[in-house]
C-alpha cells in the first residue's frame, strides 16, 4: 500500500521560517509603500486644507490636521482678482501647440534614427541626448537674442505663445525621439518589408504600418511634451511680459511679491493649475508606462 | 553628413530622394527668407512724434505687482494719458524677485526692451556702467529743481544725473501698538539691550513673537536685503572698496544680535509669506523693515493698519539704510524724448506730491513742499523721520555690483550660525575667505 503524504496541520510547519520571512517582508514592503504614499500625498492634502481654512486657523500652532471650518474666500478672491481663467487657457493653448510640434517632429526624427541608414546616425543620436544636459538657464541669453533678432525681421516669436511653444518643443524633442526610436526599433522588420514589397512608400510605411503599432509611444511623447510645456517657467517668464498671453506658470509666480504673498490664494491657484494635468494624466497613464518602457525588452 | 535614403530593407520602391529633399527645403527656406526680408526692409520716415502718431512707451517695473503701489502708479499713468494725447505708457516687467535677472538677460542679449526702466540701487549702477542710461539732467533743469536729494550723487556723472528717484524706502522699526499695549510696554527701547529685552517680553511662543526678520535661505533676496540693516546698530559696513569686512567687530556683533533674536524672539522658519500673514494676524510684534511695507498692509490688512507705529532706532547713531529706486530712461531705446516727457510729468511738484502720498512714501526725493498735512496724518511715521540715512554703496563698497552674490555667501554662513549653532567668528571667517575669493574674481 502506497504511503501518500498527508498535509501537516501542525502550526509549527505552517509558520516555518521562510514563510515568516516572506510575511515580514510583505508587511515591511506595505509599510514602506504607505510611508511613500503619505509623503507624496500629504503636501497636496495640506495645500487643499490650507485653501479651505480661514487664515487665522492656518496660523495656529500646532496646526489642526483636519479642517474645522470651510472657507472658500481664497477661491472667490482668486477668480475675482486674478486672471486665472485666462492663464489656464493660455497654458492649455501653449501645451497643445508644443505637443503638436513635438509629436510631429519626433515622428520624423525617430524614423530617421530608427529606420533609415545614414553615416553618423549613432553619434547624432548621442549628440541629441547631450542637448538635454544643458540647463535652461545656460542658454536663455542666446535664445533670447535669436528670438529678438528674428522678431525684428518680421517673424513675431517674442511675446507670442507659438514662439514659446517652439522652444518648449525643442527642449523635449531629444527625449521624445529616443522614446519613439525605441518603439520603432521594436516593430518587426518583416512587417515593414512586407509593406514595401506590396508597394508602399516610406511615408506610407511610417504612417500606416509603424505608427499604428507604436501608438503608446506616441502618446507617451505627447504627454511628456504636454507636461513640460504646462510647467515650464524660465523661458515663459523671460519671453512673455504681456499680461494677456501669460501662461499659468508665470501668472502664479506673479502672485509672489517681495513684501506680500497671499498664501491661500496662491495655493488655490496651484490647485486649479493642477486639475487639468491630473485629469489628463489619469486618462493617459496606461499609455505612458507602456510607451516609456517600450523597447526595454527586445526579442 | 550623407543620407542614404534606403531603409534597412533591401527593397525600397520609392526612396526619399536627396535631390527632392534639398529642392523642397531650399524652396521653403527661400520663401521664408524672402518674406522676412520684405518685412524687414527699412523705412525712412520721420519720427512718430513728428507725424502725430501715438507713441507707446514700455515702462518696465515691478510696481505693477505690488499691492497698493500698483494702484498709485496706474492712477498716475492714467493722469498722464489724460494730460496729453501723444504718448501712452504701457505696463511691462516682472515681480521684484525676477526683475533684475530679466533685465540682465535682456542686456546680455543686446538690448533692454523697455523705454523706461525702474531700477534698484545696485541695478542702476550696473546699467549705468553698461552705458544704458540716458541723462535726465534736462528734466531737472527744465523743472528748476535745485534740491534733489544727495542720494542721487552716486548716479551723477559729470554733473548729469542718470535717474530720478521715485521711491525711497528706509528701514525702521515697525511695531503693533495693540501688542505693546497688551504687554504694558509704554517706554520704547533706546539701546540695543533694551530692544532685546522688550522683544523677549513680547515673545510667547508659539502664539506670539517679539521680533521678525527674514531668515529663510530659500528666500535669499529678502534675507540679505534685511540682514544688511542689522549692521547699523554697530555702525558696521559689509565691505570697504574691494575688502570684505565680515570679520570686523561690528559685523560679528551684528550677526550675534541676529542670532540672539532668532533664538529668543523670531518665528523660526517662517518664510516671508507666512510672516506677513502672522504680522497681519497680530502674532508678530515688531519688524526691522522698510516703510514701504505699510502700504502693503493698508491694502491687504486694513484692520491692522490703525495699530501700526514706529519708534526711533535704539542705537546712538540712528543710522539706517535708505534705498532709492530711480526711474531711468533707456539711452538705446527708440523713444528717449517721449520717455523724458513722462519723467518730467512725474517730477512736476504737484504730480510728485500726489505720487508720494498715494504710495504712502515718506521720503521725498526733492523739497517738494506741501506735505505737512500728509505727514501729520501718518501715525506710524515718527520712527522713520528720526534716522540718519546711509546708502547701499556706502556699506557695500565695490561689491555693490555683486550685491546678491556677496549676500548669498554671507547668508549661507549666517544660516549655519542660526541652525547649527556654529560660532559666529568661525562662520564669518569662512565667509571672509570666500568673499576675498569673490573680490579676486572681480579684479580678474
């Protein structure tokens, strides 16, 4: 008669050392994740609470973690006294333009680096990345001089949102090309060759074969460009001085003056400023991860 | 770089032709160039003012962002527009913290875009040295002004003044009368020790703080701006010529006083915005700050305004830093004469008086007269009238051109004193060495 092992019900076996270690690890990981979440989310929570509380309560020490009174004065003052609607509209326009320019040029750049063969392709790709290593502050003066010179010749780049969108797109272009290049690299060569054999030209291959297969990469590039243009401050505040075309990043900063800063109103403006990108990100997040990690594993 | 137009596929029925590519891009480039050149063609015409066209002047200043002051300036601009039809003044510029940087960026890029440029005591010197400022002596001569303040001496070259002060701010001790009354303090301090003692008595942490001065390293401009004044109780200067003086006895004493106040009386860690709110919420009793702050409070905390007072500085010399902010005319701008017309309008006695009172300023740039009633109506004025003025160039020597860089070195070391209890002498010795290095670079 064969002896079949009977599952042990002995608790000492059930709580063996490896199991305990795994449980401890999992609890520790959970705690760590919780701490990271709290550290990340708390400033946003605090921002919301501060905007909703009367100033006198915000200055109490120790501060109350939960708001005991709700006061919407910061928001009513914000919309009554600052051109927040105009700022957000300008930022949206700017971000959309920068995204369109960036995505358009990224497709062509990535195509050239991934699918065409030409001398110097490798060094050029590295050189593109090197442009990312220059801090904005370092090149602000030459860019300003170029923009002024071009504007004086009749092409209005200074004091214009399209001009600013061009700079933003230029800054994000290298990283966008690299993201999309990796995506293009992952499209099987046989698929492209089949299309070429069927008589498709290179642009048809790009737009009808390669791009539909690499949509997550395109979305990732678009999102990265959108966020960059939305948040960019240094170029915006240097190039734009006209109140009617100020983007929100500059508008918010203009609320900070040397002798007075309306904290609650500023935080309320920060919240309004954050709403659109948060919604945008929530809608696009699955593409972003897929797009940015594309090409990480290639068969 | 040669482009091989074949893909990595062997078969390529319709490759991108290099010739076609060059042809297309060449055509696009020529069209763009032609259109831009046609727009850039110079036109030879009489100046706008002679043709009866409206002249638009860009006035670059941070005033447009300052509560209280912005309203005063918009009123004056509107009044100027009503007084004539040829010249319009447009708002331009950035908030104070970004202002100097942006002006320098434009200067380095070849030209400042404003016709009228508001300046600080250090910016005016940099622009003057760069040859950017037109003389406005003719404005003074036309108006017959002979009592222009001596503060203009350092921007006067060969008898030609290159800017006219429109805002003089001076440091003084502002205090909240209600808090003093509650603490039953009726005798104002007359020495530094008494000042320290009163500040301690007024401190009841965490609800009330006897004294505040900017001390957050993340706000270097205001930190350094205010810290400079703390040398005044000991008649200190931060530099003489190219020699830093941060290890001198007066400066070491100044930093020790700052540290003691920080330890015993400051709302530690409050940034400017928070401190402003605390002051408005009656949690801060005193500030060593410029008179311009009063105008901000009148706009943003009107309920506090009636309680604001000032008292004479509690040190024998009564020395205090006065900072002039001259309006200047861009010598390289296209509208020098029209810009001077606006400056002349501002400096006409009637208009200047109105500007001064609307800004709640208390130190006229020339003897304009007729301000007695206005002064009598300012209960917070007394302390600001009892001072001996000194100017930033007097206390910064040749470092006035690199004021913020100098300040950054100092506040880094002072912050070590505040937060790590490093001995003042040791920290200032390090600062001195760094500043001597800075002086070497300036000479180089």
